[in-house]
């Protein structure tokens, strides 16, 4: 049996010369696969067992409310409670719903000067957060319809409708 450094040509009599090397390479690849698979899995490798300390930054991030969005039609404006009632279509449940959105001093409003300028029938795009049992608006955009001008409602003049003359 010949010896080529750390690789031997055959480990047992009757086995072809390259077969032992092939078995060794296959064993190496299988071991490498099973060792590295957990590193590439979709589970969070940094997940800690229950009871383990969670970093302060992760706790703060979890404590911050998530921004949610809503697009719908204003059904009611309540200046006393500083809120509006918005009817919207919920695609998850496939039904119409209504939600009360509360305003605070930090709420940004576009296309309206104040809550009093928002009327029933206006369409609004709202970014809000849930704070306790309230939905607090972070920003609200009132959709304004484009004004129709007289020029766009007039039929085109006959001069522009003349057929092309071929010679």
C-alpha cells in the first residue's frame, strides 16, 4: 500500500484506490453540512433561552409603539374629545369598519389648518399609534379633490378635429 503523505491510496484490500478518498470526502461534506446548517437557518441564532437577560436597547424598541396606517372616509368630527371617526375597509377581515382617531398636540395635519377644518365626507390618510385603548394620530393628510376648470370641461374645438388630407 502506497502512502502519499496524509492520504493513503487504500484502507483495505479489494477496495479500488480512489474509493477510500471519495468516502472520506463525502464524510467531510456531511459533517460540514450538519455543523453549518444551524448558522444559516431562519431561526434567530441570537435568541436567548427563557429567563435570559434582554439588552436595554431591545426592551426600548419593543416598548415603542409601532406606526400603523389607515385610509378612509371621515364619518364624524368630535372637537370635544379632539377626535374623528373614520370608516375604512379592513382587507384582513374583508369588511367595512370604523375607528376613532384621537389628536394630540404633536399630531401633524396636512391640507387642513386644524381639526375644525376636517368635515364629514373628507377622505383621510392617517398614521397612528395605539396608546392604551386610544388610537393616537401621528400624522393626518386630508385628501383634497382637484378643482375642475372650465377649460377641461369644454369639448375640443372643431379645428383640432379636422381629418388629415392625403394627397
